[in-house]
C-alpha cells in the first residue's frame, strides 16, 4: 500500500503540462460558425440564377440534326 500512496503523491506533485491554444477558446466555435454562415449566404445568393435569365431563343438547330451538307433543317 505504501508504494501506491507514494506513486499517487509523486503524481500529484508533478507539474501539469498545459498546451496553449493558438487562439482563445471561443474562436474555435465562432470561427467555423461564421464561415458556415458565409458559405450559406453564397449558396443562397446563387440559388435562382438558372431561373433569373431566360434561355436564348434561336432558330438554329444546336444539336446537329441538320443534313450532312450543314444546311439548317426545314429548307
């Protein structure tokens, strides 16, 4: 029992190792939250871009269904 008591006494007398953080603790919570909010704002602002501008109207067949001579279909 004396060995256990001696080991506990030595362990209690040793200095505790403290690893300092590179920033205050609150930065590790607020920083990622702010970053996520900025990404959410960017995604939300780009959400309706496809609906905002109508597709261009053209009478040219853009899929290449014209004849082999390169003329437009319907002529």
